[in-house]
C-alpha cells in the first residue's frame, strides 16, 4: 500500500510572484516597506519565494522610502519600497521626493484598492474617480515614471519602463490594485531587466579633453566632484584623471566619500559648509571642472565670486546650474576613464603631504555640553575603518560635513535634495542591510523626535548601526535663524529638556545606550557602542546657541 502523501498542485503564479522574481533578477536583496491590506500579497510573495530577496517592515513609510534610498546610494543598485494604499501611500511622498531631487534610483510598489471598488466609496481610494485623490498625478510629480498596472499582461511593459526610468536617476512608481496583484500569470511570463544607462556625447567629451590639456599647459586645474561619481562608482577613474592632470580636487557636501582627504591634491569641501582652501584653489586655477554635480546653491555658496573669474566646464548626466561648457556623460566610469587614458600622467609618484584644513571660525561659546567640533573630532578618532556615515541636515549636518573626515572605503551620505529631517535613520538602516558593516547615524534631537523610532527596526534585525544624536533640546538651526535674522526677540524652537539616552535605554533595554555630556564620556560611549555587535545609541549634550560652520550664519 502506497502511504506517500500526495503533493498538492503547484500554486498559481500571481502577479506579485512574478514581480518579486523580477526584483530578484535586478539583484535587489531587500524590499523595504510597511505592510497593509493592499500590499500584503507582496509580502506573501516575498515569504514564498526561494529567490535571495527579503522583506523588511519599517515603522513608517517615510523611513521605508529612505531605507530604499540609502540602500541604492551605497550599493549603486536599485532600492525598492512597498507601501499600502491611503495614508501609507501618502507617507511615501517626502522620501520619494528626496530620491527625485538627488537622482537616486528607487522603485516604489504601491498597493491600491480592488478595481471594482474604484470610484464606489472604496476605503483609501486614490484612483481619481468620483472626486478621489488621483495617485497617478500625485506621484508623477515626484517620479521619473508612474503608472497604474491595470492587468497582469501589463506588468512586463510597466516594469521595464519603470526600471529604465529609475536607472536614469530617480524614483519610479507602480500602482497595484489588489485584484491585479492576486491575478494569475502565465508560467512563461518573464521579465528581462533593462540595461543601465550608459553613453556620452563624444564631441562634448573631446572638448573637455582639449580644455584640460590647454589648462594643464597654462596653470592649475581644479575638479569639484559630485554625487554622480558615487552613483556610477567612478572613484578610481576620478583619481586616475586627477593624477593625469595634476588636478586639485574638491567635493560637494553630499559627495565627501568620492575623493578621500588623504589623496593627493585634496582641497576640501565646496559650499556653505566647506573650506577656504578650495575657494583659493578655484580663484587661482586655469580651469574648474565640475564632475557629476550641478552645483546647487549649498555647493556653490562662497565660491560664486571665484567661479565668475575662471573658465568653468562640466561633465555629467545633467548640466550645471551655472554657465559652463558641458559634456553629457551618463556613465562617469567610462567617461572619466576615457579622459584619463587620453591625457598622459602628470603627477609624479611619491609622498604627498596630508591635507590640513583651516576650519571656518565660529563665535566661541561657553554654554552647556560639547562644542560641535570637539564632538565630531571625537567621532572621527573612534570610528572603525571603513565605517559608513549618514548625517541629517541642520546644524549637526553642517558640523559633520565641515569637520568629519571620511574613512577610506566608507560611504558618506547627507540628504540635501529635500533636506528632510530624520532621513538618516532609515537610510542608514537600508545601507546596513546591504553592506553589513558598522554604520553611523549622526542627527539632531529634532530629527530623532521625527523618525528616530526606526532604531526599533535596527534592533529588530540586529543591524550594526550606531545612532549618535546631538541633543541641544531645540531645532537648533531655527534657533540660530531666530537669533541672527529676527533679533532674538522670541523662540518657537527651543524644547523642554529631555534625557534621550536614558529614555532609549529604558525603552529598549537590550540595546546599549549612553549619555555623553563631556568629551571623556563621549570617548567612553563610542568605545562601548562600536564594540556592540548590533545597534547602539549615544546622546551627546550640545549647546543650542552655538553657531555651526555654515557660511550664511558667519557673514
């Protein structure tokens, strides 16, 4: 008698199963999101798949979107975020707007109510029918591509267009009604990942080559490198071109890791959080070449006068905001590599003196807690080699951009596209999933109060993230603006004092959490925190009235 248990029929392959396979085909290892009724089938498919892709649940959709953004920035790949309809979809907007402004490739999978209920009073309906919110119009404004998938046969076409659009630099959004997600697809259904963007303007690149050759004969060349160098993983090619032209190299604030400070010719950070050495280098150069950056206001503040007096050229996916001879290059690995090969090496081998910056002078303060500079310098000493750093905008971010050297092999990310407070918490978690190395979040207490509870996600998944919160009991940059621009007549932006480290320790007793009110306490806390295998937390007491190294505040 045969006692074998009969195998059930193979399960029906659904749209969501095909979509998860497609994500795996793209090399994506994690899908970040917040579960809900109209996206739960995606999580069911993530559970059922035998492909190496994992679902992660965040605490808030903004953080899930920044996780996908941070994952994409540090891997050079595609980030994927999933959210349900209604409020879940709306919560994605700020995170996707950052990816749009910063040209980060993210694919957003957004659940929708079943099609039969559209325009008929469905809960969380955003079909645009019967006076409801029109999700396609909403997301089109903050994406490179947005489409509603109306049936299973449409998925390959929309996926292809969405991924190709994301590779062009920015988010793509697919709206997925629940019944479409659950619909069966033919087992022959297949998705061929589109090729990543590549190519360049040969004539433009030849003009840049000629400009570099001429400038090298008459004077000094200065490069200002941007975040496209990181996105295209063109660091080695940048170094080769700098050596071939004996160029000085500066970096924009959100690209500090593309050319380490101990490399020959490093001249500092550009812009309102930057260094005077770079301004002087540009002022006396024969050519300033902008590489992979459009030079937005935060990157060119303080440099405008110098840039007005020297020839300026640009190379990258998009032209600079200021007048410049520009060559369109979609892949800087290829473009910079070609230039480096054509220009004979100029820099002789040998020891190069390390770059020493002269920090922007800030008014002295004798208020409570640590000064920004001494706190950041302690972090620099104690960070493990190759650590990744995610900093939030604001007074804390300005101090980190200005004072913190980037460890060789580590990534440095500060989100200046939208400057959304709390970005660093989710983005660092997304990166840590991918890179599995010690990652630091450096943020203010205002950012912590917005999205700091994502530390629970880091704890849930035992990620090696150290959260460092500069606690000055204020929205400190707003306090500074009240003082400087409104006569210090009032303050809406000072908080009731809080003991954040002690609160976190009580809330998450298994996670190391330390307060630091002195430099010695900060050194001790960093030593203990970075030796932990999982997440850790440090709150650094700071003075809300200290002015950061931010040029508009110092003029």
